[in-house]
C-alpha cells in the first residue's frame, strides 16, 4: 500500500530505491555498481509501467546527489516527464485532478533540480543502527476483517532502526472465526501472485515511518494486531511490493483500520494462493 502523496518520494517504491542506494553507498559501494544492482533487483518492476517511473526517478535523484547522473540517463528522465508518461500512468490508476496537478508540479520541480549538477557529491555517513522490535521478521500477526473473521500477516523483509522503520507483510489465506494458532499459520498458504513464477514474495503494506511516526503509530499496531508467535526469519524473500493508499498516513485509528482492512480484503479475493504452505515456503528462505 505504497502511494500517499504526489511527491517524487510519496510512494514506497521510490523510498525503497533511495533507501537501498544510500545504504549501499554508505557501506562504500560506488554509484555505478549500486545502479546495476538496482536494475537487477527491480528487473520485473522496471517492466511494470505502474512501477517503472518511480524507480527511475528515485535512481536519478540518487545519482544526481552523488554526481553520477550521466547525460543519457538525464535525458531519458527529462523525456519521460516532457511527454507525460508518468502523468498518464497516474491518470490510468484513477488519480483525481488535484493529485494530477500536484504530481505535475512535483515532476517539474524535480526536473529543474537535477538540471543543475551538484557541486559536491553527497557525503557518506555511518549506516543506521538496527534495533530489536516485537514486530521483527517472522512475527505472525492476527487481525480481524470487517466481518469479524481472523486473518494473519507475517512480517518479512522489515527493518527497525532507532529513528525509522521499514515494514512489510506477507498475507496468508487464513480467514476463520477463531483466533489462529501457529500450527494453523504454518499450514496456511500465502496470497502472492509472484511466488509461483519467481520464487520471491510480492509483499503487502510496505511502508516507511520515522521516529516521530513510530511513537504515534505504535498504538495503532498494538490495537489492531495480535501477536500469535514467531517463525524463523526469512532471508532474501523480497521480490517486490504492491501499491495503494498508505494506512499509516491516517490521522486517527479509525482511518487506519478502515484502509488496512479494505486493503487486505481486496488482496484476499483478487490474488493467487501459493500451492506451498507457509512452512514449506519458510524452508526455502531459511536454508
């Protein structure tokens, strides 16, 4: 559920690309190598018209910040904006007139910024410090759909730092009247379109929140989710993230649960169930 504003970084995908780029940059890798890694990691999403431009804009921003934005890529980005490709995607996704106007303004501002090369490359900084969380990877969280039935999501590929959090869920096909057990979760299946073909997970609810938001929104999580237990952490499971309205952008708990319930309910109906069980998929990502 990844778009919450018309800004260039008003969506999960662009934030994720920038996050990855500068994490690798701060670890000492060169921009050209990171760029190639991004092309490989997001190969599928780059062929998805709904995701492609969010990736390219974020990458262009990062290369500009590090003084590595070459003329060819710069021209490609300018062309995308000038011919209206990104705006066409927004319109096709149902954006209203207000969003379209704000997006056009954000795009023009972005193009104007990267037109002038940075005087110096962004300085490398010490990587952020990971911290523990009760919602660590492998955490099985039960929640109730609007009809009172229980569903379950599993935290996957999430990271928790002192000043921010990156949270993603894998949605299971559990929907039952009684609070699920760990045994039932292990025997359940994931709702995931990408896994059958790519053996990677297309995660739901991927979002980024800073320290202020973490303090404000922790009560939302505590009220909405019930921790059932923990599975072993799944490694290298990430294949992509879905988009939609950002639940943590809501100003109150009622808004939060309305969006997240509706989101999971739609995915429950629309998406493919894996043949493999949660336990079987877990073995693939823990060995």
